[in-house]
């Protein structure tokens, strides 16, 4: 699971618990200017993941870490698909973040309320 908050002009994603081990990350910082949007998307868990490098994937249990698909890097940290949020990025190491949060709707609202669209 992940916890998100806004710090100035940056989105901070803190990976919690043992997920730090599975995802091989403890946090991510993304400038708000590089966020294209966020959506609650429980169906995303069914999409192809690509090649895991590094990370963990046990279907129905956990998807965590960096996955490479169609020339893009996607960061995953999801146990419960019903709580998955997808954050689309531009000009970042990752094309998107797929993360599990306590309250997907509140997280989407938080992110969407702090980004500006070009």
C-alpha cells in the first residue's frame, strides 16, 4: 500500500510496510507539472504487466515494482485491485504509477486538484 501527499509543487508517494521490500522502493517524488491525471481503476490489475525488473508478481496476491511493457516503465504497488489508482505521468522515469491506496476517490481528487492541464 502507498500513502500520497502534496509537498509544495511535488507529489510524494510513500510505500508502506513490506511493500518497500517487494517494490524495491520506499518513496517516489513527482513534480506536479509532470502529472497528466489520475483515475481510480480496479480493472487495471487485469492488464498485461510486461517484464518485471525488479519487483514481485504473484497473481491475486501482489504486483509490486518496476515493469517494462511496450517500451514504457510502469511502477506497481497493488494487493487489492478495488483500491488501485493509476497516475499518468509525462517526462518521468515511469509512464504511470499503479498504486493501492486507502481511499481511491479521495486520492484521485487530491491529485487532480493540484495539477494544471496544458
